[in-house]
C-alpha cells in the first residue's frame, strides 16, 4: 500500500523535482528525500504493474450535497480488469486477484478519508 500511496500523493513532487534537477544538469541525491518512493517487494511487481494499468477502470457513482453533485469511485470494473490482464498476458491467479482487491479497498478508503 505504501507504494500506491506514494504514487497517488507524492509522485508528482518527485517527477517535478527530478525535472528541475535535470534542467540544471545535476543528478539529484534522492536517498534523504521524504518523497522517495518506498521499495516494492518482489512478490508485488506483477500486482503493481496490473494495478497501474487498471487504475482507470473505476465504476463511478454520484453524491448530491448542499455544495452540489460530486462523483465518487464505487469500485473497480472487474470485467475490464480481467480483460486488461488477458490483453497483457497476465494470469489472474487468486493471489493476484486478492492483491488487486486489496488495492481497490485501500483506494476507496483513501477516497472516503478525503485523499
């Protein structure tokens, strides 16, 4: 979850920082940076690759409030997730499905908490 949290909240800063350094032709020392991406465990590479591909496949709902109508993610469109996995020749094992489901639940929780 830490890598996804980084991608959702800190990756833009990291990209902009690297761009700034590259314009100065300097290689940044990212090790002490608090925005450095956490290490992804080897057993999660496949799940993160698939997650990054399917993260646009959300089902959306609407909430009406005094401030107006707001869209909210309600869950992944799993037929689309399975199609993307198949197109990319990724076998959807029960373990991989569980990891994608865990990332989905984490993202829905982040959304509820205002993230």
